C-alpha cells in the first residue's frame, strides 16, 4: 500500500475536503497548493499523478493529530471536532427556509413518495370473507 493509498483512505474515512486537508497541513506550517493536493488523489496512470512522499504524509498525520486532539495547552476531544464538522455540513445543506438544498436528498424524496393504500379487485370484502349473493 502506497502513501497515496493511505492518504486517500484517510480522506474518505474522515470525510475531508481539499480545504480541510490544506487547513490541517497549515497547522504544521506545511504549505501545499490545491492542484498539488489533487495530484495525489488521481489514478496512477493519469498524466498529472504525483507520488505522495513520506514528508507530506508525515506532516499531514502530525497536523491531523493537532486538528483532532489539539495541543497540550488547548486539548480537544476528537469526537467533538468530528461532530461539529458534521453539524456544519448539515447546516450548509439547509437553506434559510429550512428546506434541504442537497440535490441527492431531494431526489430520494421524489423517488420514494409515501405509499397509499391499494385496493385489490379479487380481495374478499371486510365482512368475514363471505361473498354477497
């Protein structure tokens, strides 16, 4: 498993966007461009693919520790950090009127409308199953 694979898996597992990763790298004074970062997540046969070096992954992991745990002087609880990120993402998906802006969630609601009761032609009536003559 390469450094690129580890980086990709951490990105997906922690639901990090490019901006979040750049912010994490800035915590350890490591500046990286958005295009350079995108090159790490490309397929290996892509012309702009770039191998993630040990130094970049090491700095990202050190920054991730600071991002999630904080410093000795200002400790953080990792669960709180991740929870705040989820809450912020949910508030971004809702408009000022409380409606959901996320396209995928709107489509789900359209695809699965509430079911209405169905009447069957051959179903016996509610009078105990006896036919009226």
